[in-house]
C-alpha cells in the first residue's frame, strides 16, 4: 500500500457544531465564574481548545462533552445539546493519535 492510500483512509469529515453551542458553553462557563484555563484544567484539555469550542470551531469528543457538562454543572437540556454535538472519534480517543507520555 502506498502512503497516499493509507493517508486517504484516515481522512475524516469535520463536523460543524450546532448553532449556539459555543455561546451556550461560554455563558455556562461565565455563569460558573470560571476562566477558560480553569475549565481546561478541570476537563484535561488545553485552554485554546476550550476557546475553539466556545467560538463554534470544534465539536467536543464524548469524553470532553461529559466532563464539560459536569464541570459547568449544565442543565439536562444543556448536557443533551452538548452530548448531541459530541463526536466519538475526536481528541485523545481517536485511534490514529499516539498517546502522550
């Protein structure tokens, strides 16, 4: 197999977060009195990733969505919206990612 063939097999379509998800996350974070850095530390991601979520540029992984819902103490409706936007192949759980040491 050629490298190009192998690389084509790993391309995945980027999902677009639902309209309003980023703003809802930002509002929930501010309501909780937390900075992006504090949320990132609690969830186990980088602050720039939290920023991308809030700007509506990324969909969270299932793990991150669950952690965000807990840290931000989202309502059932907020947690459901976040869960619906989550992707199962994002972030550290993606099978092509090498674990950090």
